[in-house]
């Protein structure tokens, strides 16, 4: 017979769990772990909780073991190793927004690598182009692929002269008829 896992939270732990689940900055997995503990505290079995939350029973048991080791404070995601993500400061975002707004009105397009260079030269901010692109998407700036052509910048008079010169260079081609074929 399998070992039945029962969870009974103290009143203080229940309040802490409720406060944890009320946080808006909680990650998806942290919220799921909190919900598992809440349902187990209501007297539901591991199989019922797994069915309701559409996860595996082993995942529910792992949440309980995590709770036993660290309490309610052990349910949120642990800190990730590595350097924290670099965010642009308020002044840098405002300057970048002004630059993009002005450039958009003037018809100037910027690529993300060029914006990184501008930030490095003008603001002294080192940021990768991938991360800057992600930050711009989050801020609501849309990106469009620019055309590889400069046709829109060409002078129509010079274009007409170039086409005329090309026409003069073409060999004269006679229409294909039976008399010309012999």
C-alpha cells in the first residue's frame, strides 16, 4: 500500500502561503508550487492535486519535499546563477525613446546593433543587441526589416539618363522570321 502524503499547514504558514500567492511578481512555477501546497492543505490527495493542476504526482511530491526543507520561503524559484540582466535606466530609456521618435518622424531607420553603438557612444551604456531588441519589444517599439534597396533615394533624372544609355548599348535584335533564319 502506497504511503499517503498528508499536509497540514499551521495558521501562520497558511497566511504566509496566501500572501505568497497574492504577489503579482510571482513566476508561473512558483505559483504552481503554492497552489499545490494550498490544495494539499485542503485535504486533497497527491493524485487529486496532480489531476486538478495537470501535472505528475511526482511533481506534487517534490513540492512537498521542497516545503519540508525550506517552508513557505522555499516554494519560490531560487536565484539563477550568473550576472543579473542589465536594464536600461530611466534616463537612458527616455533618451532612446526620443531618438527613435525623432528618427521615425524624419524617416530614419535604426537597426538594433546601431542603437547599441549609439547607446555606447552617447550614453556610455554597454548592452547586447539581443537584449536591447527584447527590451524594445517590451516597451512597445515595433521592428520592421528595412529594405536592402536604395532605389527610393535615387534621382529620377539620373535614372532616366542611365536607362537611355543602356538602350543605346543594346545590340539591335531583328524579329525572328523564316527569311532571317536562312
